[in-house]
C-alpha cells in the first residue's frame, strides 16, 4: 500500500488548477494506485491528485461498491439540481449541504489512455463533480450560498486541524518534475 498525506484546507495546491495528463505511463499508474490506496484508507468517496499534492487532472472514486478513476475529465451536467450533504477529505469532519447537478455524463481516460464514459446520478454525480472541481482549484465551500459558506468557515476555524502546517513537498528527480510534460 502507498498511503499519502492528504492536503488540508489552506494548502495552496488545493486552489491551483491541475494540468492535463499527457503521458499515460508507469508513473501515472503509480499515481492512480497511490490515490486509490489513500482514498480507501481514509476512507473517502473520492480523492483528486491535488489533494495529495500532485497537480495533474486525475481522481479516484469509490461509490456504491464501484471503485474507479478518471483522467482529464470533461463533464456534461443535467439542468436538474440536487441538494445534499457533502464533505471532503481536505476538510476533516466538516459536512454541509451543497448544490450539485443531479445527473452527469463524464468523459475522460483510464490509466492506460483508453477512453472512459461514466453516466451517474445522485451520489455518483455529486462525487464526480466534487473531484473535478478539485482539479480546477474549486472547493465544495465555493458552491455554497453566502450564509452557508459563512457557517462553514466558522466550523473550519473551530476545527482541531485548522492552521496545520502543510507537509513538506518532495521535488521529483525527473526532468518534468512529475508533471508528465
């Protein structure tokens, strides 16, 4: 198992837009394994690469006994909305109702570069939207209305993990610095 540290709210990597994956290689397959192992260990419903400090457009999910991943996702969202409780591994113990599209079609690739299409509703749709937001530097608190966001920020300030120091970043020895360019 390769469990990684999960970055906590306040770490700048969570607000940075991830770049597209261009190399579907052994390093990418290791990233998918690291994300999956870390997500399952946490445990969580999903985990995006920026949450472990990697700025690539990759996430894993574990919804209704379906374990998977998606690389370079693009989403087609329904106009029908859902409101439901949402949390995030980067906000331990914080849960708030968050509006999301009820259904979606997500297109992207698997770790071998093969095209993948995921059709989901309710929890699967919520998870994929949440993780794709992470790849764009958007956090679930950004989706809340002003009053709810204010309440969430108070809960975050009161959380025992608030103000923790971000883990040390290890620089990749590869010429691409782990970005796969």
